[in-house]
C-alpha cells in the first residue's frame, strides 16, 4: 500500500516540492498543499515580518487542505523563523490537531540530526531578523553558531534563484576547522544536490533543509 506524505509549503516556494519529490522512495507518494502568500519585495526586517505574517495567515487553510487528503504524515516546508519563538508551540499544536497525522517541522527535524554541542556554520537566505531567529533556534538548543551567512534574498520567490556559485562561496566563508556542521535553513533555497556534493568534498556534515525535513517525515511513517 502506498503511504502518503503531505508537503505544505508557501506558494512562492518552488524548491521544496522538487527536492522532496526526488527523495520519495518506492511505496511513498507526496501530495502538495500550497500556502497562499504574495511574492512581495523584501528590503528590510519589516518586509520580512510582513511576509511572515502573510504566510502564517494562510497556513491553516493549507494544512486543512492537506488533511482532507488523509496523509500518513505531514511536512511543513516553511521558513525556519516561523517556528522559533514564543508562538511556535501553540502554532504547532494547532497544525497537529488539524493534520490528524504525525507532523514534521524544521526545528524538530534539524535538532534530531545534530549531536550535542555542535559548532555550526549557518547559511540562510534571510534578512537580519530571520538570521537572528535561526541563530536563536540552535543556540537555545545548546549548539554554537560559529559563523553565519545571510544571503538577503530580495523576495520569497527570489530565494530559489540564488545560484550554486554564490552558495558555494558562502560555504567557503562558513567552513573552518572549528566548524563541525554546515547547516542551511530556508526551504526555498536550492541546496540538496550541492549539499551532498559539498559534504563529500569537505568531509563534514552539510545539512540541507529539505532532505532533513523529508528524512524526519519518512521516519514518522515507520
């Protein structure tokens, strides 16, 4: 019998469905539900917060659409900063209640993959307010963010257009002997294939957000 994972992601996100569909093993099918959010310009922290609010306003409708298809697990392919902070537990509780199945969020998934007291080089596509939320996620869990590179994408959809050369240069700036893990956040960043190649080349874990999420969702099926 085919098991089904619901992918819930913003309408501006073209990367999560592509990267997660490529990871689906035989016997697992992905179904998609999009969160209505505009592709507005992001030039400041205030713009970032407006994008976040629009995404949160559309989140539950997308979760309910996914739940109507009776998935076996649900994956939230959303910006990491939406699930870091005081509103996260209540928001995740609402999602789980509506989903009716195990729910994978990025915070839970990435922290499950990191050993205690990891020293992280952190790559984000965000403005400083998003960078700060991502840093807080790891540091509150007992890890150290040794270096951070925020790419400041000019809109939500533009995140997917950031090219490999820029991503590789960011990894070069982050990597050093005192870094144990290179970690990428921001699910619309096209990073899965590059992360696998860079992990082999650098000899240390390079953790891309969508594979981390999908592995966690697959584990929920067992």
